[in-house]
C-alpha cells in the first residue's frame, strides 16, 4: 500500500529566488541539514532531466535520486529514488512553487508517494514529513536569510542595509582599461571612470576577476571595428559580486557571487553595469578567478563538442593550440567522451601539457606543418577545431578525412581568406565559423550550458584552471603574454 506525504509552507522570498535554489538538483547539501555530501553522476548538469544525484545523509544512509521533470514556467520538478539504503520503495516526489499575491512571497508545496516494509509505515512517513520536508522548509529559510544578512553589510558605497531590492546609489567610481586607437598592446590605457546606477533589467557588479581572450586582441587590433567603436573598453567576461540591481533582474540580489558572458565588450573595468540576462550565480566551489578563467572557454568547448562536432566514442578530433585556454578544455572533455584526440602545439613544453590534458597524439608544429603527422596517427580528422587562421588552411584541408567538419574558431596567424567551396567538396567537408553568444542567446541556454561546465569541473572531467594573474592596470602585459604564444591555459585580470 502506498503512503502519501504532503506538506506546504510559505517562504518570505520571491519565487525566482526560491526556484533558483530548488531547481538546482544538486544544491540540497548547501541548505538541508540532513545531507552530508552530494554529486551529480556522469558530469551532467544539475538541471538536466534524467540526471542522477548521488548523496549521503549525515546519519550514514546513501541515496541515489533521478530528476524526472523540470519546468521553469510552472516552477515544478519531480524526482524519484532509484537506489537507497533507506527502505523507501517506489518513492516519487514533486516540488511545486507558486507566487503569493499578498507580498512578494512563495508558496511551496512538497508531496510524495512511496511504499514501505510492513511495520515501518509510521516511522518512514514521519521521517519524510518531519525530517525531510518540514526540516527542509526551515533549513531553506535559514539559507535565504543568511544570504540576505550577508547582503546587508555596509560597503564603501552604502550606509544603509540592503534588502531584496533597494534604491540604487548614483554612479560610483571605477577604473577601466580604455582603447582610443586600434593597434598594439601599448594602446591600452588605464583611466578613472564611473559605473552608472542599474536601470530596470540591469545589475551593477564589483568585479574581482576578468577573463582575457584572444578575441580581445582581435578587437584591439581593429579587425572588428563595428563591435568596438572608439573609445572603447575590451573584455567579454568577468566575475565578482553584485552591488545593486534594477527591477526585473530574475532574482539576482546584492551580495550574490556572479559571473557573466556579455556580447557587448566592456569587461576590463573594476565596476560594471550590464543587462542581468547575461549574468548567472556562481555555485559553491567555483571562485571568481576560476569562473573568469573558465566560463567563456568552457561554454565554447561545450558547443564545439556537443552541437557542432557531435563528438563521441571513436571521433577523430584535431585540436590546434591544444595547450591553450580553449584547446586544453576541448581535449580533456573529448577524451572523456571517448574521442581520439590529436593536438598541435608550438613547443615541447606545451606538448607535455597537451598530453596531460588528454591528447592521444601531440604534434609540435612551429611552422604550421601537421597534415602528414595527423594522417599517420589516425588516418585523418573527422572534426578540426582551428584557432590558427590563415597559416593552417592548406594543412587543414590535407589533414581532413572525408565528411570532416572544420570549425574555424580563431585566427591567431591572421584572418582567413575567402574559402573556395570547391576545395571542401573534394572531401564532402563542411565548414563553420561559430560565435559563442549565439549558443547562449537566452538566460536558459546560458544556465544550461554553464551547468554542464560546472558539473564537468566538479567531476574532474575538466582540469581546474590555474590562471596567470595580472593586475587590471597590466592588461597590456597580459595581451603581450597571450600574443607571444608562450602562455598556457587562461589569463585573468584582477581588479
């Protein structure tokens, strides 16, 4: 006979804030006292329907639960137990949130059905009702209250407590790296500036760490002037702490640790105001420097392997700059997926790094000659991830096997010339030049892809970055380091 447990409560917080916690299928070890430790199996995102969370209770019991449904429009999720040392049989639970019209609060309904061994009906029913649901209500209240308390501590720009939403202060001082003329790294100048108060849909962030990417160099050189009119500020990603928010920011609150990826340049600043739709909260265990080193590059690796390369077991993958920021992540993730990974690098030192990151074969190709070695190692590439540009065109065509997909990700050696389609048709090849922002065009897409990146990092699939750090005022030195081809991994500016 199935038991049924139903409990409901009202949480004094907006529905977006409560849902932000509960939709993360792996967050309960952060707020529920009965949970000791938890992880999502197989490196999947914690919001991926079908993922399994594997956790241990503080009393020593062990449970595996699977996420069955998740609806951001209905604020609803269901899950079931697939294995447990607790004798809850055929356990299925549903969490549903609804907004409360009397104040910006949330109605939380939690229910489950399950069978029990004879004689244990009351014991297990009480355990679920009181030890899990009612305790969970109180635990989440304390968790949210603790977050609000942290946000009420005064800063140098506020003398009054900040609640869930407060009136934004006027423009506040900032420092920024400004470009007034396209050219070399010496054109970057650090100047005083201000960050305006956030308007509706915007958030103002005190930035701790700012990602440096080769795309910043393209903009600095003036290769895409339409994207960076002068004077301008470089940078597409950063991480830090929310100072204040405008109305309608999807539950972001002052004090939240966040990271962002923004299609409009402007990250080389100590304080920035930008649209909240590009911003996501950081999970515990991911610090700001890690986020700034990993977010753009990790999202890029995700869509390269998942959407464009369709990489799986047996795929022959050629990755240029295999010891670099994106390349090392692509290699590590592809190896986990079962691909045969061939990487090119510019030195023996980088070859050692590429092997550590998962390359089966590494080619030191200082002169951009690699096709013969690729064909000797694996017979030809099914997928090419190319950040080299003009110098590698002929060799890429020679290294490709039939039906190869060539992904042009960058142009470190110079812009690609117009591509002759007849050269592709000789091997039935396909070609793409993707931009990461088209793969995270909505907040939901950004959250989903970032969730996979954080999960892969937590599972050890992606190496934890150890970025080279530069002061914000030393952005020019960071650019020189990146252009020298001597850097490995990520470079991060510290504001």
